[in-house]
C-alpha cells in the first residue's frame, strides 16, 4: 500500500497542510459508543424477524445495517493506519479480522454440527453438512446462490447455518477491500491524471483521501447498478451476491471519509440521527418479506444507517438528551451491541432445531426462551471465547492467526464430511420383495390383505436415500434448468424401431413420471422424447407478476412453450403428447398475442388444441396429491414408528389441483383428451399416504419418488390405454 502513502506525502507537501486530524468525539475516526446501540438495533431486528416474520416483515434489514457499519469502520481503520504509519500491512489486517471473528464462528459451527446430528432428521443431513462446510470456508452465500438457482432445491428446509451467508459476504469484503483500494491507488492517477503541481508529480497530484473517495465511489456506483440488474434477473440469488452488496459497504466507507474531522453537528445532526433511526424502524415494519432485494428498496436501510453514522453525537450539556447518540449509548444498548455478534451466530441454529427438540411448532413462550438462551450463549461466548482469543497472546502473532484460520476451516470441512458419511449409512433391515403383491402402488389394489398399507418392513430405499433423489435424477440431461438457454431433450424407451413416438411435455413433475413412462415405453415399444423445463408450466398464458420466476427464467419459459406448440404440431413423425405438471395454485393473465377469456384454463387447452388439430393424441396425467407442505422423507424419518402421521385426508391431498384439473374440466378442453388419474393408487377413500408397500411416495413435498413412480407403471398404463393408440402403438 506504499503507493497510497507516497501519494499522501506528495499531496501534503503540495498543499502545505498537515494530514486530517483524528478526533474522538463525533468523528468517524474515534470510538463511538452509539455504534454499539446501532448494532443492538440491527441484531434485534434480525432475531425478531426470524422468530416472528409476520410481526416484523422487514426485520431482515438488520443485516444491511451491519454491512454499512462494517464499511464505515473498516474504511476508517484503513485510512487511520495509512495516516499513522504510511502503509497498510495486509497480513496484520487480515489477522485482526481472524482474531475478532473466527474463534466464535468456528465454535458455533461445531456446536451446530452436534445439534444437527442429534436432532435434525437424517434426511436433511446431507444438505445441512454441505452448507456447514460452506459456512466454515466462508462461501455460504455462494452455496445459497447455487441453491437459489437450482429449482430442485427450492423445497428444502432452511439449513441451520444459512445465516452465515452475511458473514461470508463480510469476510469476502475484508479480504478484497484493501486490495481494491490498492488497485484504485495504482489505476486512478494513470487513467485520470491531474495537472502536475509542485511536489505532487509522483502520484499525479492525488492525495490518499481523494484516491480513496474516488475508488470507493466507483465501486459504489458499479455495485449498485449491478445489484439492480441481478435483482431483476435472479432475485433469489441476488440477495446473497457479494457484488450486489458491495455498494452498501461502500456507502459506509464514504461516510467515514466525508466525516473525518466531524460529523453533522448541532440540531442538524440531531435531526439527521433521529431521521436515520426512524427510517430504519419504518423499513423494518413496512418492507414486505418477499421484497426483491437488494434493489432500490435496499436504499432504505443503507441510507438510514448512513444518516445515523454521519450525525455527530452531543455528549455534553442539556442538548445531549435530545441526541440519538445518548440513547444509543445507554448501558443496556451498549451491552447488547457488545454481544450482537454472538447473538447473531447463536439465534438461528436454535430456531431451526427447536421444533425437532420440542416435537411441535414453537409457541410464544418457546420463542421467548430461544431469545433468552441466545443472549445467554452470546454473553458466555464473549467471556469464554471471543475476548480471551481476541485479546490474548495465543493468536496475537500474525502467523498463529493465519494457521488458526486454516486449521479451523479444515476441521469444519472434516466434521461436515464425517457427518454426511455417518448419516448416509442405512440399517441392513429386511426388505419387501418387488414381487410382493402388496409392494408399492399395488397396496391399495388389495386393501384387505395389504395391511398395514405401509407394510411391516422398514421403508426401502431409506428416507435418507429418497431425500437425496432431488439431486440425483434418474435421467440426467432430460430436463432443462430454469435459467438454461435453449432446450435439452433426450430419448427414452425404444429408440431403434419404435411403434409410437411420444413427446413428454411439462415441468419437473413430468420428469417425476419418467420412471413409470420408461417402463411402459420399453414394454410397448414407444420412443419418448422429453420437452421438460423446470418450474415452467406448459401454458400459453402468462403468470401474474407476483407469481413469476426471475425475469430471465420467466422469459425462457415463455419462449420455450411458445416455440414448442407449433414444433410438436408440425412434427409429422410424432404420434402423441403426454403432459404432466404441478398443481400449485397460480394466477394467470393473457399474454401478448394470446387473448383468453379465462387464462388459467385456456392457456393449457389452447396448447392441447394446437396438437389435436394436427392429429396428435394428447394425454394429460392428473396432478398428484400433495401431503401438505411437509417434506415427506423428513416426516417419515421423524416418525419411524408411525408413518401415518405423515398422511393427510384425501380432501386435503386433492385440494391443490388448480391447473391441469381445471383445464381438463373446462369447456374449452378439446375432445379426445386422455385423462390419466392415478389418485386411487396414492390415496384410499379417506387418506393420501407417505408410505405405501414399503415405498416412500415422494422425494420432497410434491414429486413422486423414483421407485414409487416405477411401481405406478401398470396403473398408468391402464389409464393411458383408454386411448387405443397408447395401448398397442400405431
């Protein structure tokens, strides 16, 4: 960082003035006790939002407050070090961050691993321990970005370390920020040279202060623009994207540099401080939880925090009682701010584990207990872990701190691997034969002799194995991802000399039917050609804005379906089309070029009609029942002695049929559509089941498990055989 130091020295000679002074009150450079109160507000917003999101919908902006504070303090620290020593020691800077953050972060991760192993169902261990490793390596935000763009992961429960995403973003900021300032010090004088003045030729006339201001301003603008774009294109992933968040750190850095000697003082400062706090409170109360972030709405917590940071505290005289800083500096607020880091780390694992420990959804008094336990653990952590390792001699040498960081990451990664491996081991229990007349879907054909319907055998494949099917497709390459440009297709069944060529169209629920369709295709000599896109309903209508996927995914879906209609209709070698899709309730509107009187049904039926008019036979597989919003393998693993606890009434199971069923029943449905309804193979007259004939029926909340779908092949064949073409081939 010597280039910055030389620039400062050169500029000081030119301006014949001393370096900016460092003040202890109302200054960005000195200790400000009111910042602990601001941290207290931030952590309380986050915790209360996670405990009661409905009561504090925008409480998640507490994380944004932390980001701005971090940018403010770290920029101030780097600038102060430059002024005091003329250089920045990168290794010493990173070592200080390690001593401050990693000891407690690693401790909580190890404690969370134990909680997960003891209390969380084994079906979730694979995902939990994967994210545990990502958190230990400080890339949890990118792991969540990956999950956010992976449609198959959408139904998974939140992991116990999901909150480490913000710590990962902060650590990436600490790693890159001084390097970016270095890059700015080298580039700016070259790209934007100033007129040479006496004594300033070495760095083109730029001071450290000016270089840092320009560099951080450029970062802020670029990051903000990128954040707006990625929030529109991929809102779920944008939330965790470091580049989309960098501008919030940069705003804090700009406040630090612009308020070097003094913040906004007097009554103006008081009004600014209170206005900032009011902005934060209003944002926490009014911003909806599902707001796309960090778009323009992220300006609310960012500018609100910046206002509080820019306002100088009044610490003397009667006016101090009107100052925001006085109230933020009260002992309780400062104490909570002191332990805010620990409180943030501990609260989320407790919230995730609590329902499994209590065996019920937490009530208000449970939530109060979680909050109290969070504060207790945070306080004890500060006394026993944070302060001893932060201020003690053990990690004081830079080398020791770096070794500690590397060793901790390796230990967390090893624990994650061991936890995953241990959870993957399934008991060597007796299995039900596939030839048993009560196996899988055959159970409900003979309810008298097939009792209990689940069978006396343990589920096989195990709940753990079934839960992993979400990431282990039987037919890789047969389904196009939501954000994938172009369409992937594959051929199944008899691909050499087929009697019948059939297109399979739909979303991931069509993929779930492929095990059964492949059995039929091989038996009846069909060739199956897949036209499947994740999350994309096969409808020519458009989803309402609130229902849509990300902007890019929605455009790709629309383009794919519009092209698919005429493509299949005009394919003279194609004999039939089989359609399957999810049944979740959605809101539809007419789309450009397609005016429908009833978009929710005509978007489907107009597509079917385009095929039937060209002589194609069309079969629609009815939406499968849904067992509530529970993850079925997890429920089965949680209730090993009573799988019936995971079943639902038949009426509830069928209440989700809002798309294909309504279209099939509408007057616009073309004649001759084959309606394949497998409900009676999943539900009795009274209930829909999570386990039938030793097979777990779904691998998540709504997709048929591979083995159960395969067991449905005979009944699916009977349903499709209502049309003779599907019974014998052409």
